[in-house]
C-alpha cells in the first residue's frame, strides 16, 4: 500500500503514457454520479425490478486500482469499494463492499493514427477479465466494441484537451458481463457497463521518491 500512497499523491499528466504502472482514480463526469467512480457495471446483480446500477469508487480508502502499460498490453487490476448505486451513495445491503478485478487488453492494442493516445481496435469479446464480489461470486468480463471508437481508449483525445471535461489522461471502454460460467458475455440494451477513469502520473519528485523507497525496501530485505 506504500506504492498506492505515493502514486495517489502524484499529479495528472497531459501527454502520452510511457510504459509503467500507474494508479487509477475516478473520472469527474460519470453519468451515474454521485458517488464518483472509475467502473460501472449495470445489472451485475439483478437486485430489484429496476435497472440496478453498480459502480466502483477508485478513490475510496479501501480501493487500490492500477494500470500496467507495455508496448502491446494494458492490464487493469486491483480492488475497489462499491456496490448498488442508489444516488447519493451505495445501498446498505449485501452488495456493498470491496470488489477485486482484473482486465487484460492484449488484442488490438495500438496507438491512434496521428496521436499519442492508445487505442484498442478489436471486435466484441476479444479481451477478457473478471470481477470477484463481496459475496464470493466471480463474473467474467469482456470488451465490447463501440461502433466508431473500438473497445477502449487511453489518453487525452485527438485535440489533447481531454475526455469529457477532464484535461489529463482518461481511460474509457465498453464491457459485457458473463453472469453464468461458460455462458455468453451480455451487454443489455440501455445498460452502461464500462470503464471511465483517470490516470495518476507521478511527478518527477514523487517518482524519485518512489524509487528511493523501493531501493530502501530492497536493502532491508537483504
């Protein structure tokens, strides 16, 4: 968690991301906020007769979500506090708690032509992950293609002004849920199942501090 603390204190960058590991945070323009979130999965559970909105707060004290970037792979992994979003907060029911998840994009990862944003140009169910709920259930996740934007994008858009009012680096992409092991990945009409987060990029000072901390930890283990 020392890593999380150092990365959480960093600033937001406004350029392309170099390979590395980054802390993720909520996006300020999620359509179901408040509360703010970095991941939304409608009808993860069919809890009521209405559309049940499940969101996950990447900024909560119990949350620690990271993005690992390489030349050909994006890996989102960690845990986040969340549950059934009822407007101002989460319903105080069995779904409220810490969820663990990971997702790997390794098919169709490239850069946007003429820009430094990273783009996943893939068909439905080309990249996969899973989410473990507080009830002990594991659901599969797969990417879902938007008609013009692929399945995921990471960056600050073609004009470098940011995504939906946030002028740093955002990650946004569409998902489908596999609710039954071995079953189909489903994205119901009208549901919003997607990543929408911001990326925390260390300042030079905090990056140096992180390096010194890691070095000190290594020396202590010897």
